[in-house]
């Protein structure tokens, strides 16, 4: 494999404010006003990039699941997030799930997970990146990153680095229609010849969306955009 996960890119109307919010929630010191560095247990940077358009109606295809070491820590995270501008969000939950659903100051969904969650035990502060997708997209990303499947049941899939840390998950059907460019996108780095890696991704079902600026933007088999950083599109 010649690709590694480098960052999660986050569209933001106010990148500095959103970076400050997430720095406070995650306990990270920004490496710049709009970048939160990766930690040993997460391995990827979180980058906030300017976007003039507000968040479209409807849920993102990806969101953070934050872990809690205790019930008290879960309550403290929720309280701190609300103080910093988050709000409670109704996505149809029954109210007895144990986790708390919130939206950050720009309406991006995230969950604060209860301490009893066995699935996210021994992961990271960002225990999961929860996504919409069929099993095939989980298999695609497992092969792209070389991360093994740690869950593959009932049309739900999850992958995790062999070193541990965050789990990336896909919840299976039903899959909401994709109407807009994703505001959360993976940034990858080719560690083998980039042209060969892009051809490999295309053979796996990815498509090139555009090539400009700092890299080549592609889409996975379900249309989710991602970038191969600092390369040119193959001829």
C-alpha cells in the first residue's frame, strides 16, 4: 500500500472560530489558527478551510463520536460544548440511547458517547468517525488505507489502523441521497508513486473529480470526495 491518512478537512464559514471550538473540546493546541495537529492515538490532523456557503440542510455523511472515560466526563464534555456555542440536536433519537447528539457552532453534528460503549473502548478522544455508507465503501477504504475490518455485520462496517486509535464506521442502509459536496473530506498522502496510486484507486471504483490547487480530488464509489495531497492528475 502506498497511501496514508494525513488529515480530515472541514469546510467552515469561520475557520478560526471552529478550530478554537474543536481545540477546546478535543484538548489540542492548534499548530496554526485553523489546524489541529494529530495525536499519537488519532494520527491525522484536523484542518478547517474557508467556505462561504452555510451548511446545507440535512445531516453530514460523517460526524465525530467522542469518547468518555466516565459519566461525569460525558456530562462535562456536553456542558463545555454548550458553553462554547454548541446546541442539542434532534436527529430522531428516542432519548434512551445513552449518547448525546449535539451540533457545533456551524451546525456540524457530533455525538458524545457514553463511557459504557464497548465498541469505542480503547480508541481515542475521537473514538469514531461515523459515516453513511454500504459495506462496499467500507471494503474500499479498508483496501485504500490498509486498515483491517474490525466490524462487518448486518451491513455495517468499521475499519481501524493496526496501531489502534480512531475507528471509521459506515452504518449501512438506508443511505440518504447525496445532494452537495461533502463538507468533511479525507486528505490522503501518497507514499508510493502518486500516479500509480491514483490509477489503483480508479480500478477500485474511485473517480477523479478535479485536479487543481494542492492536489487531486477524487470520489469514492459512493461519491464521497477526498484528496490526494500535492500531486498532479495522471495523464
